[in-house]
């Protein structure tokens, strides 16, 4: 069986896809939600395709709910966007994907996973960064951390 995605193939047709998702933070413990997708052997943040007529904000909320079961979300500002490309063997096509991520907070940490995922974890930023497979996900995590985690005060005498 072919993997869900493979290296880009310039000899195959291409399509563009737009997705939205969120870096979800446990408001109390300041831990970050990551999901494990066994078909791709990767940890990631919830995200998915934008449906016709749907806003990016609405897509992020829907995808977090569908993939993790979390509905009580406080979705805030945009963290950024990532763009990447890959070959989709099952459809014999290349995909140019752009994903926009938002910062979201929740107090509800009980997850109910969509069938494409086999595990959810609430991790510290440090541990999540070690588990995330792609640099683009680590970049979105860093953007969330910069907005969530306080900068420690300078010590006396330091510059």
C-alpha cells in the first residue's frame, strides 16, 4: 500500500489546497495539544480543509472539534501560515497546501479522537517541540509560545 503522501513529483498534475487549524493551549497548565497520526508517523496540530463558504476561523474551530473532540475553545489571533507541497499517490497528484494556524485556549482537556489519529497528548512547549515532525509545526508552536508564556524578568545586574 502506498503511503498517504510522498515526495513532490513535477511530472504529475497539481492542485492547491487551503487549510486552517489551531495550536490549542490548556489554559490552566499551559500545555499544548498535539495529535499522533500513525499513517504519516507524525505528531501535529489539528487542521483541515476549508469548506466552501467557510471562514478560516470557522474552519479552525470545526477541525479542532472534529479531530480532537474539543468544542469549548477560545480562538484568538492568527499565529501564521505555512506552505508546503507533496505528492498524493492515492490520487496521483501533487498538492500545494497552505495552512493558516490560530492560537486557541481551552479548559477542557478530555479528547475524543477522529479515526485518523491514535493518540493525543498535552505537552510542555519543550516536549511538544521534540515530538513535532516538521519544522513548520515547530515554527507555529514557537509563535504560540511567544504569545502565551511570560518572559522571565531580568536578574539584577544582567543586561
